């Protein structure tokens, strides 16, 4: 009888151990980011170990958080698709493409940064989008798939007709924003235009002859989400605490930045190696009324509908909410 009880107890302990193991969450996440002040919330999260802080509060005491920096969306998208990247900061078009390509297996955790993109040019002959020729080169983070490339197609569709949306595609070249800035400054490789973002935009306007032709807000008709955070439904379902830790950490970082933008600007300059920017300059950028760190998305559906029109994706979702996890669907401003 005692032996039976012992075996029964051992079996119960074993089954309980397996149940715990089945419920065990990941002990590591990888967060992908890109260059620029638009990714400041992720810099703050890394510096202050905010994901680790919230993970501990939720019962994951030793979560290892890796941050990886990339120059464009191609490698990030591949990392998300392969599972090598857990959370990634990507433009709205990348979110839309990933959501469609995976039938909803990849979605947005939230928006992160709303800001205009600036098409800066140095060729004095270019007065409007219709003046570009095959002698001009436009630097974008990734030809055809980056937010800048899609907005350029939207602008071309308005200027030349929907069927000519790709008219400027042959003139685009893929470059990181730092490389695009240098190329525009030196007219390297024929680059005489750069579709960029702050703080590179402000620095470029100091170059002789450089001016802004138009912004993404001009094309989209107002403020639009530029950066979103993407993750997989599989990770969210299997790791609800780690997912929540990231979401809460991002929210805390954004709230901290918005509470004290001067301190956030100084931190950005301190953490960005080799930057020529000043804290005052960064503060001026992130304090502009058209620049916002927010979890609430804006105008993502409009971009998706354009991408469906031109065949980049087979069909637009019925609503932007299909592309976002539930946490942000009821946020004010979304």
C-alpha cells in the first residue's frame, strides 16, 4: 500500500513538473531596431533595462534581452519570419507585408513613432516630383519595400496616374540613413535626393542647395504612423508574460520620453556613438507638433489599401485592427 502511495505521489510530482515545463516561458527575447531618434524608446528600454524590470514583476526573473541594430527592413523581416527576432521596429509597409505574407501570424504589438518623412533634394532643376530623370538617384532605406519607397510610389501615382506608381522606382537606391546623408552631401554615386527622417533631415538642410521637396504627411494627408512594433501571434500566445513585459516596457519608455523630452534628447546623444547631433537639436526635433511617440497607430489602413491597389499585397485587410494585437485597438487616437 505504501509502495502504491509512493508511486502515485511520484507520478503526480512528475506530471506536475511536466505541466510546469509546458507552461514555462522563454528565457530570452531579441529586439530589432534601426538607426535614428525615431527608435529612442527602444534605446531607453535597453539603457534602463525596462523589459527585464517588467519581466521580473510578472514572474520571469532572469529574462535575457538582446538588442540588435540593422540598417534596413530586409534583414529584420527575414529575422521575424525565421523566429530569430522576437520584436522588431519596422515601417508600416513592412508590417502590412508581413501580416499579409503570414496570413496574420505576424502582427503589430503597437505603433511607436509618428513623424513625417522628408524627400530632400540638391539638384536645382528638381522643382517637383515630375522633374526627376534617370540621371537622378534617390536614397531610401530599402528600394520598393521601405516606408519611403512606398510613399514615393504613392506620390508618383498622384502625379503620373495610378498605373505609373512605379515610375520613380528605377531611380531609387538602398542606403541606410547615415549612408544616404553622406551620399547626398558628397553627391556620391549620383545620389542627389534622400528620402529621410529626423535627425538626418535637419542636418541635410545645412548642406548647400539642399531643400525639402515634400513630406510623407503631404502625400498621406496628415500625421501617419512611421514605426510599428511587430511580433508573432505564436510568441504572444506561448509567452504572455514576456509579451506583456515588452508591451509595458515600451509604454513606460514612451511615457518617460513624453514627460521629459530634454532628458530623453540628452540620453539619445549620450548613447548614439559618433553622432554629430546636440541634445538641443534632438530636443527640437522630438518637440515638433508633428512628431510623436505613441502606441496608437494612424493611417496604416490607408497605406495597406494603396499596396493592395498596386498589387504589392493581394488584398487589404478590412480594418487596421486586423493587423494589430488587441492591446492597442481601443487606444485614444487609434
